[in-house]
C-alpha cells in the first residue's frame, strides 16, 4: 500500500502563511512583509511543494483575502519567484481576529 500525504487546501496554506508571517509583521507595525517560498516549505517540513506555495502567494484570492498588495517578487535563477514582498495595510478593529 502506498503512503499518501493528506491533501492541503490553498485556503489552509494561505491561513498558515498569514498566521505565521503576516499577522506577526502587522502586530509589530511593519509596513511590508517579505515571505520566502523556501522558508514556508521548511516551516511545513517540506510537506508541500514550492510550486504550491508560489501558487498561493501569487494568487489574487490570497492577496484579496488578507488585503496584501504585492510590492515585488524576487525571482530565483530559474525564473520562478523565490520571495514575495507585500505591503501591509493597517487593519480596522475586528478584522482578522
């Protein structure tokens, strides 16, 4: 019998990224947050591919859900984004709590 990894939804991955990287940056009062694809994969014990993480970070759904305008995406030598930088907008009271 084969071992299968549980399927993770893009929503779950987006929430993990928000809770792990975006929320703490907002709480510190940072104006931008830089998220490295490889760092997210490391935090998830490489259970998910870099392409899946890139797909979530680059999606409009993720950016719209967490109000994250994309400022820049730094490309790896192979042309795929390795780092995403988002502008942090001030939250209104009660949002994302």
